[in-house]
C-alpha cells in the first residue's frame, strides 16, 4: 500500500493511529476523515485493526494536493491533519470499473472493460499452497473478474475448515460477531491486491447460505456492522465489486428483501468511490428487482441465455449471467455441461450486448474443483473465452442487440457503430443476407469459436446483398469498416 507524501492515482493512501484498545473498539470507537481536493470533499470511514491500531484508507482519484482531517470520539485521533500529493497513475492502472453507456462498463479513466469472469467461491479458505496455485493459474487465463466469498463455504466438494475465521472465536468455537478478526481481513486484502496485480476485478460475495459456522444467521444488527466494517476496510481497493449475496433468495426466511435493500443502501452511502453493486439469485423465478437505484448492474443465474435481450430491456442496466451453468462432470445438472456448450452460451450473451461468467466443476480425487477451491483448470473453455474477449476488445464499443426480424431468436447479433458481430451457434449457413451496413466499405472475418481460428475473406463489400459463410457450426462473423 502506498503511504507517504506522494501517492499515485488509484493507489491507497493509508494513515495509522494509536488509539484506545479497551472495551470493544470495533463498536465503541468512531473514526472518519474529511478528505479534500480543491472544493471537493470525500468522507472516509476508518476501522480498528487490532492491538490498539486504527486505520484510514483513501483511494485518490484526482491528481494534485489532498488534505485529510480526522474526526473521532477518541481525543487522541480527533482533528489530526495530513496532506499529500496525488501523482499520475501507473501504467495499466485504470481505476475502478464503472457502468458506461447504460449497458456496458469502462474503467474510471475511460478505458473499456469487457468482463470475462470466473468463479472460485472459497479459494481463500483453502491451504496456502492451493491458494498460490490458484493465483498461478489465473496468471495465464483471460479472466479479468473473479467471484469469491468472504465467508467460508460448507457445500459439496468443500467441507474443510478455514485456517482463519472472519470473527474472533471463543475456546468453545463460538463466534463473537462484535469482534471481526483482523488477521483474516489482512489475508483477504493481500489476496485482493494480488488479484489487482493480475488485472482481475474482485466480485466479492458478502453473504451466502452454505454455512455451518453461523455467518448466514448473525442477525440484522450484526450483519449491518459487518457490512460497514468491510466497506471501511476494502473500499479503497480499486478492483473491488460488491456482490451482496450468492443465491440471496435461499436466505429470505431470515434476511427479507427489506434487509437486502438496507445492505445495498448502506454500501451506497458508505462507499465513497461508488464501486459496482449487485446481487445473485438462486431460483430462476426470484430475481431481485435490479431496477432499484442502488443496483448498478444485473448479476443473474440462468441457463436460458437466449433470454438475455429481455433481461437487458427489463432492467435497463448491464447484464452479466455469472452462472449460466458450469463446464464439468459432477452429477448435478448445473455442473456438467460441455465446454462447447459453455463457450456457446458466452457467445450468445456477448453478441446480444450482454456478458457471461465461467465456472468449472470437474471431479477430482482431492475435491479440488475450480468452482469451489481453485487450483488448476482442466477444461477446454478457457482459451476459447480468451478469443471472445479479444474479439470484443477489437470493437469500438459495447454491442447493441440487433432487433430486426431476421435474427429470428436463433442468431445472435449486435452492432457497434458500423461494426457487426453475428453468432450462428449450431446453425451452418453458407451465406447471410440481412442487417448489413449500407454505404460503407467493409470487410468480414469468419471466427471459428471452437477451433479458435480467424479467417479474413479476401474481398471488400459495399451495399452487398449477402456475404459468404463457411457452412460450419459454431461460427461467428465480424463485420468491420475498411480502415
């Protein structure tokens, strides 16, 4: 973490203070700061980090002089003043991801961001060696977003105890929800920083129902204290997204929709950087109302990817089907689709101006399934998702679905200016004749989404009645204006 007088843009400026350590500092001591840049003021909550140490973190997002003045009910931390200069960002550091152009994303500096995410729910709750193996695997993948849980998970293929617990525990193993465990959160922060160094956004799942330790049923007051604490600790990390829950609707017997609304509103109020916020459903029929103003984008679980244009219209926000089912061979149907089917679903979503998420669930004698524990990837979808990400990054902006009747619901197609991306899936036409740009010289490329080849057609087209196609399944066509 950056400390000292000069802080680079989008890095972390941290101040540490010695303060009271009697009673319960997590609940009894308040610390925040007014951080000023010119006429602009940013309010930042501090947090207790154990052993009498309190911390404040700021992610400066504007170059120039900043001033920090603390406020606290502990006199020794009240009215403390600090100033620093924010210098230009490092190369390839673009800041937090924001919603852009209603349905898409970009970094704070205007760089386009096309999510290509994967899921490793409980990877930070595995042995150190397995965690390191996960990071090494991620280093060579196209994934730029990772869904992961804060709390450990008790579910099939993942029954082990974590090395560190999120709250302090008594000798009898009972949780003290009034006392977060700073050692756990330091470990979490270290992993978030490592993922940032790999260019990976952390889609951090705050609650989930798969629990034997009690974290899913802490009670609403404890839930709120936890949410405030984690936001105070982590909001200054540029690569954090807030995922309120995995399968929130499986917890509605003790966390009502009103509770989830309150969690959203609390994060919106206390996160000064406006990190992305969403929530994930379990049952297909119980989606949260993503039109609510505190939701920035749609996170959905649904195998019916051809419906994505309707989700886009319904919610008017970016759509990520983070669980369109997983490549694998476990007995449960959501975890045994083929790599080819997963890649197909990615392309359907992308060509329709939406995004999909990856997961892998291949059986392993040590129960080291990527989706739950990380480790290594065994499937075939990963390099093919890399080709899709490369294709999207070659467009001038996010895609808008083509709505003409010729699409028929079978062919996925999107436009970005005079660019087109068509995806035919299992269909194998030898020509295509609808929805082509007019009065533009353009070129076409055949993209074999499975065999990962890109073939340029040696011909320039203008006001063409049709374009040739190879007559093979799993093909996409990219149409681009001549340079």
